[in-house]
């Protein structure tokens, strides 16, 4: 079964209950802010109207990079050409939400990193790109594919920062899919650019262990042991952290140096 078919099967098994929970938050005003759409992955690139997964499936190295959450995640139109609101709407199909990811990648992703410089995602993708540049330089003869994921899968419709406990609790109850996404996509390495979101990592892997890397404190740069996974994983600051560019660069370089020694 193709990777995207497996992702669709995973998401569809939870879609109805997730929609019901998010719609309840939207309708009743239980949450401080209203939820946006879940962050659904896709590895499809469309070539001559045909879906192609080879850019990822056949890569020499597959890397999954986590951010925190994606607030106001919505596209220009749903399946029927109607511009959706950033507020979650169950009438927008699961395939449309996966299509947001496909369109974003098709528009902005290149093997050298993201060319996106928008206000909302620019800071994260700057950090993403710096890691891509450092790792690509160390493996010039390897074709490396990078996937973007989020440790919080449902953001809020407006504003920045953590979505709030009401939305996050709905995700934890109905849409904990990250471990299954990794089982399907089988990345060779995971990087968490998530800073102080260790609690969210522990919600996915409750026995995860964080070990300080090199001379950095464990809160700054950590190797992460994820139960059930033998692949290397690392966690460092979110790219929006208020530290110097030189410090951010040093942390990423330390991670890349450790990756090199393990291969």
C-alpha cells in the first residue's frame, strides 16, 4: 500500500470523532480560542496529474522535523472551491486538509529547504532551512528528503502560541497519531525544533528520555530516546527562541556533528 494510502487510512480511522470533538469546541465556545484544522501530512507530489511519492520514498535519508503547532492552518479553497475559514469546519474534507500540506510543499519546498518567507511560518522555516543546509553539506552525495510535522497536531484559528488545554485535550483524546505517522513514514532521523514542549513529546512517548548533548544543558540541546524506535532523535530550541543566531547555529552544528559520528 502506498504511503499516502496508509496515512489516509490512519487519519480516516479518527476523522469522524475528531471532527465531532473540534466542532463541539467551535460551537459551544468551551475553548479560549477556536480550533483550526488538524495538521495532516502527505508525501504526494503531483507530476502530470499523477501522484508521486518517490521524492520521499526513494530518498537516501528521510528526515522528519517537528515544530510546535500550526495555528490558522487553512488553504485557499476546499473541494468545492469555497474559501474556508481558519476556524475548523467539518464540511471541509480530510482530503482537502491533506491537500493543504501537498500544496504548501509543492509551492515552497526544494531539496535545499523551504523558500517560504511569510509572516506566520518564516521563523520556523528559517531554522528548518539552516538544519537542511548544514546536513546537506555533510552528505553531498546523498539525496535527503525532509518532512515537516508538528508535535501539536491541532492549532488555534487565530493568534500564536500554544492552542490551550481544551483544544489540546481534544487532540489527546481523539487524534494522537504521531507514533503511527512515524511507523508509516519510517524516517531515518527525527529533529524536534520544539524548545520547551517536552511535555508534548512525553505525551506521545511517555518514557522518552532526554540526555544533554556535548557541553550544552539538556534544556538547550538533547538527544532523545524514544521508546520503540531505534532511530536517532534530537531536540533543541524552536527557531523563534530569543537567543543569538550564533547560538542557534552552534546548537544545530552540534546535532549535525553527532549525526555524522553515528553514521
